[in-house]
């Protein structure tokens, strides 16, 4: 007899159902994929604001005298340069320099950090972290005691400011502070995954539903809408942001994924450094590119790239862009075919779809 693990629900599940959300199974969770519709939610984030439930993400605390040294060895970005109140994007890498996951690293104190990892990888990431030697520091899973709401879009600042006890506008990108929003103690972080300005609010799970309702009420006059996983994906794709299981995985290195900037080879030893040093010296054979479809049709993950009749790579993500109103996507091509303007063909279930390589990101917000 086989047993299946029951799907988990975030503290906001009942609010999603009450709002008419379409619920899907995602990484072991029952999550809203859309409410009024993906395109409407996507465009609201680009022009006003959207509120996302991201309580399913994983949070891990690393603290103690050896915490910084441990994270320096565990991740390729330079943790030593992180000031208290700052976060940066980084990765967990295999000894071969490929992705176990991508993550954010928050410096909470001189010897205290928080790692935020993808929901689908949270259990595996924690096991990997615990399996690495970590003298003089403790690793604690905070996931079950942490809820996370993300409010994104050009009106996000005005909405959060109307409820916050301190000025969230004082935070720079990737800055964070402890404070209160609608009377709820929160870690307020100026981060997100949409290509827009916005905030991620880390709170106690019991406080999440009330905070969601207060944000929605305060945001009504600003055009705030609840937004689901569908819009989150199209937004990050327009912004050229990698998604684990699509652009990055255990076969891909940061150099191949165009994430060279997270790799600080001169900081000292870290997992994967030797392989990445060699790859930087020898060069890469493939590179992540953006593409636009020239004809009618949408390319999806797994569709093959062809050039001069030969298979040369594959699509990692593809969609119709609600902002740019054309089909686009990302995928890997040989370096010799990765230059913008290169004409390629995508095999979509036996039909050849013309496309061309274009620079990433597809969309960049006005500053």
C-alpha cells in the first residue's frame, strides 16, 4: 500500500479560496495560480501593485561565531562584504560548480544570517547545508515559523508606507529592517522576483491573514490586486530572472546561466570554486539567451532549438509577454550562436517556429 504526503496549505489559503483563486498543487503546497486572470494580474504589477503569497518559501537561520566563514565556503558570493541590514543573491553549488539552488542571504547581525530558498528545494537544501561541516555555528529551519508576503509594483511603496511605523522608502534595493506593518512585527525587505520595485514582508504565520487583509484594503485606491503563481512566472521571465528547474539546475553553472556576478573567485575557497576557475579560464560552450518568436506560436520548456537543420539547444522557459505583447523565452545555445540577432528555429511539436536571439532582460523598469 502506498501513501502520499498530504499537500500543505499556507496561512493564507482560506483567503485565496474566498477570493475565488484557482488553486493548484505546487512543490507540495496548494497555491493560488491566478485570481481574476494571469494577464490582468501581471499588468497590475507592472502599472500599480500585486500582492503574492510566498509563504511556501524556505527560511534557514545560520548563527554563531563561525557563521560567516561557513557561508563563505558554502556560497559563491562574498558574504564578508554584506553589511548588517543588507541581503544579496547567491547560490548553493555542488563541488562541480552547478546549482543545487539559488537563494537570498540576509545578514541579520555580525554572526547571524537568514537564507531564503525555493519551496521545491527547501528540504533538500536544508539537508545539504546540514551535511556540510559547520563548526561554531548553528543551522535552524525557520520555515514553519515564518510567513512571507510579497507586494510588488510601482505603487507598492505608497501602500506599505501607509501602514508602516517607519519609512520603508529609506530602504535601498536589497536592504531590510525590522519594523511594523499594520501593527504586525515584520522584517521588511526591499526585494522581489518581478522586475519591479517592491517589498517582501516576513511575519509570524498567525499574523499573515490579518496583514494580507490590511494591505489589500490600503491598496484598493492604488489598484492593488492579489496575484498568483502564473503572473509571478511571466513577470520574472520578462525580467530575465532564472527559475530553478528551468534556467538553472544541477547541470548548469553560474557562468553558463549569465550569473557571473554572483561568483567571487578571489574571495577564497568555496564549493565549486576549482571547477569555476577552470571554466572561466577555458571558456564556456553554451550560454543562456533570450529569444523572441517571429511567427505565431509560443515556445515552451523542452522545445528544441535548430540552426541550419541541426539541433543546437533547448528552451528553458517560454510565454506570451503581457507587457511586450509578443512571444518570448529563454534557453541555452552554443556560444557561437548566442549573439543578439542570431536567427534560429524552434521545433514546436513538429512545427518550425522562427525566432531570433535578443538581449536579456526583455523588460527593465524605469528608474
